[in-house]
C-alpha cells in the first residue's frame, strides 16, 4: 500500500476510494492526463508523500518533551473521534473531548475508549463534559472486568486546563489528542478557533517545561 501523509486506517481507506473513482473517471475519459495518472503508482507515491494535512483534521501541531499534540478539532461526533483514536494503536493517548452539548449518546464513545489496551486518559470540556464522564462511569459500573488501558475520565474547566493535565499525564512519549466529539459553539468562534487555542495551550506547556 502506498504510504500516505495522514495517520489512520480511515484516511487510507478514503484515499483508496478516491483513487478508484479517479481510475474509473480516467477509463471513461481517456483524454484526461491528470485523471489517467491516478493509475501511475509512482505519481501516486509522490502525491501521497507530499500531502499536507488540512488544519484540525488529525494534524500534528507540535511536539513538547516527546509528547505530540494532534489537532482534530473538526471531529464533532463520536465516530470520527473513535477513528482518530484508532489512528494511534499501541500509543499512550490523552484524549480531550467535549463541547456544545447536543444531547448525543456518549455510551459508544465510552465503549470504544475502554476497549483500547494502550494507556488512555480522557479529559472532558464543558458543556458536555459531565455527561461524557457519566457515560464512562456507567460503562465502568456495567463492566464485568477492569479495563486494561483506560486511565479514567477527568472533568476540566476549560481547554487550557485540559491540555495542561493531558500533557502532564502523556509524558514522556505519548499523544495529546484534541478530538472533541462535540461542536465548538458557545465556547469558541468555530472549530478553527478551538484548534488555534489548543495550539496556544501547547505553547504554554512548552514554556512551562523550559522555564
């Protein structure tokens, strides 16, 4: 499989689907040079290697003391957040979730996070944070056995506090992943603003680490 400049099996599947569509279009319009090159493995390799992730879509915004900070602010429901988490198998992940409360069911998020064997800690944000924590508590109460990797869910008052707590737990070689499973409205202008504030909180962590 051609390497792709994006983490996650879901992104690789999306890329393969896109290639099949282009090949089909190329077969239908053989005079299109750009579409025809979708069947050229060398050209595809160059395109994949040079791909730059779009902002707030599983984008690594920096590394501090060995901890990678990944902005996935555009993930506003449970399924993309679980896909983001799956992009880092075997890695220690501090997951930051929560935002505008639309009343969605967070039980699937709790089940997905608790199924990980790698160490995973959840930091929740207002306004949906307490409901997310409650979903994890309910899942723990219903479980027959203890979780192997789940390291608890902690309510945080804001994004800066969540990032600081996530960084402290993820050191020395883990990942701080902002993948909120909730919209940004009410606390931020939009998902871009939330991503920008995540990066600013990361820089604050870097400043404290070097002070």
